[in-house]
C-alpha cells in the first residue's frame, strides 16, 4: 500500500497496535509529543524548558504556561518495521516521502 507525504500512519494509541508495519520504500519519522513550560520575560524574551519530574501546574509562576512541542526521535527507512509492542502514547509515525508498506 502506498502512502503519501506527511501522513500519520500510526499514532497516539494506548496499547499494542493491531498490525505490524514493514517499510518497503520511503522514509518515516517517529515524532514524540512533549510538554514544555513556556515563559515570557518582562522584556518579551521567550524561553522553553522541560518541566521537573514532580511538576504540578498549580506551582507555575506568572507568565508561565504549558505548551506542546513535537520532536523527531527516530527515522525509519526501507526494511524497518514498527507496531510490535512499542509504547506509542503521544508518539506518531509520520511519512516524510512516499512510502510503500505492508501492514
């Protein structure tokens, strides 16, 4: 099955995937959603930081808010596969170029 550019093949599922996917051609990115704390200073400068492990929204300071960001954590190419038990919560498999897959 051919899949077009920038299409989510699998993502943000709680539990195992129903199928195993093999990439026959093309490239996919594994993209992870993360939460960051965005703060704007009095001069307008914006900074982003990861929240501490014991993060609680009630302890946020003025001009701070939680924002979602997406980072590429891995690239999948011809011969790679996914859907074999990975934790895909807040994680997405996205095509970068035309991809041919079985699954």
